[in-house]
């Protein structure tokens, strides 16, 4: 792993993710062929986008993190902006697709994203309130 990516563990995850406004996380494992194929694509993107944090979670070494984020298949790419997961999809991406996703994530209006997250949370709390359906 090059110095352009950060190894995430349960010990440093919160610090890295909350301390940076834009983090791309590659959930992977050594035995996973598609993960090994995606790794150089992820590394090259990290070298191109040095203003972003590129991080990797070894799901074998960090099963708690994989479980927390309900990672069911690997590789899974997750993008976190301002502590909000704005993208999470399994599958090894070709370089052009990864660049496109980074571009879209950069273009997000985070005020809008936060507003929709708050709205969804409020609706979920409203729906979960007991005794409201009379």
C-alpha cells in the first residue's frame, strides 16, 4: 500500500473520517481477486486527487468495521463527505467510472444533502412513534 492511502482500523476510523471532509473508503480483502484488481485503480486515483483522503479497510482484519457498515460483498467503495456516506456500492470500478463518481461527489451540495438526511431522520422518527395510528 502506498503512502497515498490510509489503512483504517476500528481505532483510527472515527478520527480519520470525522477529521476529513471527503474520504473514499475501499473495503477489501487479500483473498478477493476483484479487490486486488481494483487496488491499483484506487491507488492511481489517490495520486491524482491528493486533496482527498483515500482509505482502505481490510475486512478480514477489521470485521467490526465491515459489520458496522453492513459490507456484504467486496470490493465496496464508500464515499463519506462531512460524516455522511454519500455513496456506497460494491464492485470493482474501472478508472473512468471511479473518476466520474469522484466528480459527482465533489459536485454535491452538502447543505442539500444534510437537509435531506435531517428530513429522512425526522420522517423515520415520526413513523416509529408508537400510538400515532390511533
